[in-house]
């Protein structure tokens, strides 16, 4: 019998949901604790990316012309496509959480699989972007090449570009792995209308990673793009 439909367990005189951990009194209390824990974790992630954003903003103020020149070398079409992909993945993730809340197993699995596919599409496109940067010599280091008079400052831009987008891509890889586990659990009937906390918490993580990209895209790709 699956965990979602298992009979309630009895501890002493208390009867509770089989997914209720012994150190919580109710399912609601357990969910609140999980939600608080996830938000605390996401706060540490905000601090982590916040330092990178601050470094970027400072260098952008100091070397604005160089950053604008380097930004024009990024593929805005691929960046825009990836932005649309991630916005779409946030939608499918939200629909997956809703399906779990309403105890619709097939829909939950469907929307979670769609989220995973969109995440993989994003990573593949980002891989093509990185490949092009290696081909044209825009990777900071001894082999860096640029005909711009701001070549030294452009290396700072591309250093931040690879650091920020690379860490974001790493978070996407973690997200895809997490969603794969959640999808497997959903397919096994581990969730129900009374217990869907793991799906919701995974959704919070996924939305956070998407939100980070929403900030990265204009900061990196749209520096004085109208010139």
C-alpha cells in the first residue's frame, strides 16, 4: 500500500497521519516548520548571490563602457529564449504543486516532468552559449582575446558572467535532480491532498532559481543594448 493511502498510525492514544513526524503535534505544524526551514535556506542563498550582484554593480559603475561593450558580445536571442523557458518552468512547477494539493497524481507527475524538461532545455542552451565563448576566446585567462580598447576590463565582465551564470546553472542542475526525486515520489503515490509539503518546498527552490535568472538576464545581457 502506498504511503499516501496508508492507514493512520497510533502512538499511545494519538492517531495521526503516517507522514507526521513524532516531534510535531499536527501536520500543519510540520508544514510550517518545513516552510520556515526552506525560507531560511533561501535567505542564505540570497546573501550568497547578493555578494556577487554587489560586486557586479560596483565594477559596472567603475567600468561602464567596458561592461557595455562586453555585454554586446552576449547572444541576446539565446538569453531571451532561456528567460522564456524559465518563466514557463515556473508555471509548470506551480501547476504541479496545485495538482499535488488536489490529489491528482497523473497531473502532478506530468507537470513535474514538464518542469524537468524545461530545466534541461535551459542547461543545454547555456552549454551552447559557453561553447561559443570558448570558441571566440572570451574566457578570462591567458587565452582571452578582444579587439576592444577595454580588453582588460572586459575580462572582469566575463569573469563575473561565468561565475554568476555558472553558479546559477549549478543550482539548476541541483533543481533538476531534486525534481527527479520528487517526480518519482509522486509517481509512487507518496503525496496526497493532506501531504504535499515536499512538492511545495521543491517548488519554492525552483521559483527562487528562476527569479535569480530574471535578475541576471537584464544585468548581463542588456547593458546599453540600445547602442
